[in-house]
């Protein structure tokens, strides 16, 4: 059976990672290494200025007082008995769509796995467009996302992934899924995303977050797929070079 490392950015106690790990045990030898507390939006942060500690919370399950990237590095190099065959990060409570992949700790964990040469995927349950987030609906959504993860893990184990490429998977919130689409990263624009507030002493302060996200429609993006009820699978490449710009600069500078 394949050895699977499961991590996330919502923390070791999140329902998404518990359902994901339990579901993946049907196809592999699962190890969980996750942050002790929620680390949403920490992106690819690495802890360099304080020591990191781990604690075992169950059979093959550990938490680390650090970031998702810390968890992958320590899990692969210190906690697992040998390198995993695949890394699955999630299930994130909320979508990682469009530009949000650059902030996501969930996606960053998969990026770190890819940097280490291990096939990796990030799995998120999109909840932003569903007004009912009751426990029963959330559990049902996580179960759907976990079953989707099994299908993708099986395909990767059979066929592999292109070099330096991870998969960013987003599952729609509704009970009916239209299918799966291979997509490209969309473009999100937030309206009024910074709130201007005052602290109890009347001093001006700011809160980043909120606002209504708008997206540029284009039929093959992750955002369009989700809004039309499809699972979105986006291949993300580690090489951020803009090759058109590279050619242009070489020719004109």
C-alpha cells in the first residue's frame, strides 16, 4: 500500500483532516503531521527563528507548533519511517481559488512536497458560496471531497504527475456535483477587502478580509468550474518564470 502523508493549514483538530485521513486509510498507510493550531493564509512560511516541537496525538498522527511547510519538512525528514509516496494537504474549510493559492497554507504544503520531489495535491471544500454551513452539511461536503481525493490519489499513483507540478483541487459546496474539470487558475478581485476600524482607545486600525470577491469569467478557470458545480483540478507549476516576458526583455533591454 502507498504511504500517504496528510497535512493541512486548519490544524490537527479540524474535521476536514480527520475525515480525509480516515477515508485515505482505505487505500494506503496514512500518517498525519499537521499544525497544532490554525495556520490559514500563512502561505509558504517557514519557521526559522524559534525551535519547533512535535507531539504524538494517536497512531501515526502528530502535530507541530509551526506552519504547514514546517509540518511537511519535519514529517518527511524526521517523523515518518520512510519517504511518503504522496502528500495530500486538506481538506481545507474554504476554497483556494484564483489568486488565493498564493496565500494558502494548504497549497503551500503541497508546494513543499513537490519541492521535495514527492507527488502532492491540495484539496479544499468551497464553502464561500453556500449559505448553510451546518455541521451535517459540512460533514457531507468533507466526505465528498475525501472521496474525490481518493480518486485523484489513485490516478497519481498509477500515472504520476509532470515534473515540478502539484494539483490544486477544489470541490463545490452543493450536494450535486456535475463532474470534474481540468482548469487553469482564475483571477479574483476583492471589493472593499480592507476594513478601517478603531480600537477601544479610538486609535485607527485595519482589518484585512471581507469584501465581495469578483472573478474574471473565462470558461476554463477554477472559479468558473466551481460556480457551475464542477470539481476543479488545476495543475500548478513551481517555475514562476514568465517566459514571454523573458523573451521580450532579452530582445528589448
